[in-house]
């Protein structure tokens, strides 16, 4: 009788292990199929974001060059302004330094 109980117990344990293995394999394949679909969606989204980043970086570089050019123009204009101001100051000094013609007594 003990042999019969041991044989039945071993059979039940083996059947449970096989059922667990089958459940694990089925769950693994179902999860893998779902995961692959989601992975494809995420990869597409990732590619779109990478393209957006590269376009924004190129825009950033272009704008940086534009800023550098505008700063150079600003510096040039400031130099021209200081030059014109110094010329205007020099003219004003020359006008004030010129002696006035004396009025002739007639």
C-alpha cells in the first residue's frame, strides 16, 4: 500500500511539474509576442525623437552662427558710432576754438 501511495504521489508531482513548465512556456511566448509589438512601437517613436533631436541640433548650430554674425555686426556698429561721436566732438571743438571775426568799425 505504501508503494501505491508513493507511485501516485510521484505521478502527481511529475504532472504538476510538466503543467508548470507548459504554463511557463506558453506565458513566455505570449509575453514575448506582446513585448515585441510594443518594442516595435517604441523603436519607431525613438527613431522619430532622434530625427527631431538632430533637426533641432542643426537649427541650433545655424542660429548660433547667426548670433555670432549679429554680434560681429553689433561690434562693428558700436565702433562706427564711437568713431562718429569722436568726429562730432572734434568738429564741435573746432567750431568753438575758431576766433570770431572782429567787427570792423566803419
